């Protein structure tokens, strides 16, 4: 019952905000040519859905983001957990990880386009790189927060470092890994959209960019709202995965 009330409140808030936007545009307080208008956005979205254009662009961006998300998150989480096994290696790699993390990953996009071409592979690669570094750093920091008493207990019982890693460190790092997944939903979409901005003829990033070039603000908002829907669906899947793993 509580969840239903929350859902109604969320829908009500969205309706109020859109209604206020429509009203302010209708009375001339906001310019439709500068900010768009909800009724115009709905009309543009309906046209794009009827033509199949919106579905195609949404599918392309979703595939790019999901695959990049899965590859980057899985590899980053594994490397983050594995670094605990050999502390000298972790110390050696730390400055390189910090340096790469400090560089805006978007700066790598032109290089990736050159290496992978202008197809879907390049967008997946950009999304994977963004999510990889987030998962790596977050998961590795989580392993460092492992209960020291449990580690001492495992050593006193004669457990090897690998056994300690499997029995204690990996479970301790799992909540951190799951936290990184939520962050990576946004980063994966950023990677896909940035790649589409740079070089693409399909995808929601292309829709937003091309509509902006034509000063079609309603089209821009259609792309943005579609990205929001994709983000919500990905976040919901992450929530389901969290429940399964925690169980």
C-alpha cells in the first residue's frame, strides 16, 4: 500500500510539473522556442513512435549502454577484488589508476572512435571504460574496509590468502560492488551518448544532437525523456540483481 501511494505521489508530481510548464508557456512567461512545451514534446514523441524512429534510436542506445555497463562493471569489479590478493601490485598500479580516474573519460572518446570505428563497438567501448574505472576503484576501496578482526581470525585458523579472499574479502566487497553498479547506470549512458554525439547516425544521443542543430527543442526533450526511461529501467534491473545477490 505504501509503495502504491509513493507511486501515485511520483506520478502526481510529474503531472504538476508538466502542467506548470505547459501553463507558463501558454501565458508567454516561457518561450516555446527556447524551452519547448509538453504538448509539443508529446506530439513529437508520438510522431517518432508511429514512424518507428524513436524505438530504433532507443534500442540502439540501450544495447550500447547495457553491454558497456555489463563489460565494464564485471571487469572492474573483478580487478578491484583481485588487487587485494597482491598488495605490492595494488601499490604499483595505484598512481596509474588515480591518474586515469582524474582524466575526464570523454577525452578518450576520439581515440576510441579512431580505434573501433564509428559503429556500435566504439560506443560500447566508451561505456565500458567509464564503468570499469568506477567499479575498480569502488570495489577495491571496499576490500580495504574488510573487518580486520575477521582477517586475523582467518590467519589464526591457517587459511591461505586465497581462502581468506574467497570467504571474507569477496563478501565484504560485494556491497561496494553493488553500489558501483548504480553509479555505472549513469556512466554507461554517458559513454553511449557521448559516442553518438561524436560520430553516429542513430541512437538517442544522435536524436538530441541533431534536434539541437535544427533548434527542435521538442525533439531534444523527446531524446532526454527517452534516456530517463532507459536509466530508470536499468536502475530497476540493478535493484533486482541486488536483491538476488544479497539473498
